[in-house]
């Protein structure tokens, strides 16, 4: 029984470390993308209630609200998880 519990603890720790590593990678890639001309980045990650927020520009008016984005032109491209999931058929 103890071995199974220890295994589960280890597995949970590995998951947390994987999420932490992926979060750090995503923040770093956002920073690098935001350095390119004409690109502004706003990234919000919520992991079990803990928020990580990155903004490539330090302005109170950035990022724009969802309403502002919806009214922008050219029309925004909105992506959902299903846009990235592999076709399971």
C-alpha cells in the first residue's frame, strides 16, 4: 500500500514539474515573440487558481477587452482547444 502511495506522490510531483516547465517555456516564447516588430503579447495562464500574466508592453490599456477585440478590424482569429486537437476519427 505504501509503495502505491509513494508512486502516486512521485507521479503528482512529476506532473507539477512538467506544468511548471511548460509554463516557463510558454512565458519565454511569448517574450521572444513580443520582441518582433509589430507584435504585442498578452498571455494569461491560470493553474489551480494561481495566475501567471505576461504583457509585452507596460500599459494599463493593454491588453484590450474582449469587446474591443471583437470590434477590431481586421476581424480577430479566435482559437479554441479543438482547433489544435488531432482528428480522432
